[in-house]
């Protein structure tokens, strides 16, 4: 099991928007219930709330900085405000629209991956209203693979394949599932819709399929690849190395062992690198945690490639290999030290 690190970012709160005095009163109750922050016209905003002069400009500034947006407003106003900001279902935050009487909470955008369907249900539960959800799998009472992946802590390797698998479920087809470690949580009520297969090569390319694997080995066309966060990347770098150079080295190291970068759960290095901006930004880009380990712990790990240079500069014979082994809990490296001009990387699988 991967040893815990720290997230490079703190998630900002939900934005709860309102335009009228009645809407602001409802927004305040919703913000308290949902741990959100109120955004309102300046003339209505109370101390501690975010006042704005222009809704369009305020939404543009906050849209991708927040995990979700709950608007107490008309759908048309909201659509016009967010339309120029949309980047795709993998990047857009949740958007829910609620009328100011609290009767209907409409899941407008990013229902599954962004969590808008859940947000609409929670908002409706608070107001005593009705959640309006139109995603096909929800309407039919079927599991959606992007939601199952999210709830199972799995990254989606090829988002375009979600539609094909969900379409297969809607057509009544069974979905082939290669998941040797049992990491995808399928609700018992829907287990009969999945057919577990023992190996990737046994999957029929003509039927919907899902593979839960860290490996980028070829899959049947249209097969959904779900990436478990099971790889620790030990990283050493020169002072001031950019995030781009660190990411390039990690991606090259992953390619050598056919590891999906989406399966990297943690970047680990020596405690002396805690303030290294390139490492912090690289972890953020990968969605990985950061772990900085004391030199004394790293020094106690036997590694295949001890380095006199590392000992000279850091006081330990290994940074990347020792860090990968410690954070993964493994005694074997998936990839020994890989070197570029300014970065060293080693990979290990969690045990």
C-alpha cells in the first residue's frame, strides 16, 4: 500500500450564486448546508461573501477555480454565462441551477465526473424540491462507468470510451471486465451486467469491455481503460528544475515499463526538496500526492544503484530508488533509476 503523502492543493469550496434578495437568502442556507461560499451582487452581499458587479465576469474568473457551481437563477442566464468557458467533460466543474423557490434543482453540466447529479440531489433534499437529472444511465437506473470509476478511485485513461460502454449497458449488453485486483466497485444489484474475464486477450473486441490496469499494453479498440493509482515515482532533481522537465522524465520512465502516468499515485523525494517548485507543480499536473522523506529513512534502504554523487550532495546514496521503495511498500523496483540531464526517476508498484 502506498505510504501517504500530502496533496499539493487544497480544494476551494463550492460557489453558490444568486441574483435577487430571495435568491440570496436561499443561497446562504445552501452554502451553510453544502459548505459553500456565496457569490451575490455587491448590493446584496454580506461581509464575508463574494460581491460582484458583473455576473459574466465573476463567473469567468471563478469557473475553473471551483469544483462546482450552484446557481439560484434562471437556466438561460446560467447557460449564457458558462457557455464560453466550457472545455470538455473531463475538465468542466459541476453546474446545478435551482429556481429561487427551491422547487427544482437541475443538473446542467458535468453530471457524473463533476458530481452535478449528486449536487442536484443534495440541493433538492435541502429545499424539499425535486432533482432534475437527465443523464441516460441515471434515468434507466443503470451504473455509469465514469461514476463507478470515480467512486472506486480509478482514473479514466480514454474518456471517449465511456460513452461506448454506457451505450452497451443501455442496449442491455453485458460488459466484459478485466480487473485482476478487484478494484472497480460494482454495486451488487448490477453485478449481473458485468462478465469478469481472467486475461485481457480473452476479451471479445466486438463487445463492450473495461480493463482496470496500470499497463498501457494494447487493449481491444473501444475498450475503456481505468487506471488504478498504484505506482510510486521516486524523483530526484537538481535545484530549480522545471515542472515540465520533471514531467517529461516521469513520462519517459513510465513509457519504458508501459506504465500509464495516470497510475502514478505519489511523487516521493528527499525532505530537502520540500520547497522545490518544479516537484510541487509536477505532482499537481499528475494529480498525485507528494511525499518528502527524511534522509535517515532513505539511507536505510538497500538499492540496486547507489550513487556517490547523491551522497556528496544530499548525504544519502539514493533518493529516487529509495523513495520509490519506501512509499510503495515494495522491496522490488518496477523501474530502477532512470536519468535525464537534471532528473532521476525510479518506479515501484504498491504491495
